[in-house]
C-alpha cells in the first residue's frame, strides 16, 4: 500500500470536514475513491453514495455498490462520526444514542460488509477515532464511550482478520469543524480543554496509516497527541489529574456558569454561578 496509485478506496462521512479533504487527497495521490455519506452527490469529482449508515442493511448495500463501482476494494476509511454534549450523570437521550449508533455501530456494519473484498485484496481498514478514546473528558460521555468502544472493536477485528487485512486506528484531537457546534451551543465548548490541531495533520496521519509498509495499530496525529496517549495508557492516574486540573481551572474562571448541563459539576466544585 506504499503507493496509492490505482488503489480502490471507500471513505465514509465523505461530505464532512475530514471526508472532503480525504477524498481530494486520496484522488490526488492516484487512488480511485467512492464516498458514502448521509448526504450523497459529488465531492471534487468523487461520487458520494447517499446512505444512513445506522441502517445495517443499507450500509451493506452501499458498500457493495461502492465496491462494484470501484471493481474491488483496497482501503476502507471509517471516518463518519457525530458529536455533541452528553454528561455521564444523565440518562442517555436521543443525542447520546445517535453518537453510539453512528460512531460505533455504523462503522462496525460498514466494516463487516467490506471484509470479504478487503480480504481478497489484502487491503486495509482505518478507523478515525479520537484522543478522547484514551483521554476522556467530562460532559461528552457518549462521544468518548463510542470512540473507546470503536478502538475495542478495531482491536478485536485485528485479532480476527489481521493476517489478511491491516487494521489501524487514528486518534485526532480537536479540529475546527461543525461536529463541535452542538456542544458550543450548549455552553460546553472544548476550547481551553482540548488543543486545536490542523485538519491537514489528521489527513496526513490517515495517509501514513494507509501507506506504511506494515499497517500500524495506533496512530497519533501530533507529537502532543503521542505524549497524551502514552500518559493515558501507562499513567492513567496522571492523565486523570491533568484533566481534572484543567476542568477545575475552567470552572473557577466561570466558563461553564451558563451551561445548564454542567450545573451539577459546577456545584460539586463549590462554585455558585454568576447571575
């Protein structure tokens, strides 16, 4: 896979921030690409099939159609995802369930449908997870849970098909995109908690995973990401302390005073929100 020329690739979430740039970059590298997204059409000359990936049967049909258009499949990039506020102290509502369905179950369904074609080509599958899979943050439990579960799925898949299919997970941090809009509207922006990184670095990390001589299991997108992942994996108590200190500082500054979903956490930190 060191050369993407002529490689046949499927990108889910192809109409989104990462997806559009992925389609453009893969095509520029010589790959043949078909996208799958809730919103179909065309992205920079790439055909995007319309599909609700949370419908397992529809997801399988879309993968089959994409593979037929490509004449086979060498690379699957599970990029589709949604986010939003979901405090762990509250029962999961529709938004939380949607995040788990899209970020985990849909990726599982798409991958299962693609396994026969990928095995035939000795291809690769790449999952776009999140740094929150290893370094959880408060008030976004559904997203963190879905991404950590996605990593667990990838680990299990690697044990089952790794002799024939490369399985990689990429861990972006926060990238400016509409996925954060719902959290910002609820007063739960991750600004000041998670450091922004350029989308181009995430795309570069995905391409490294796609073209490495041997498929890497886990790929950080920045040096800071590698550091945070190492701390989270090997010194979880230190990672937890880092997050708690950052959140405590943010609460003390009043950043969450006007966020109703954070009221319980603010109260437990002994702060009375300003009027």
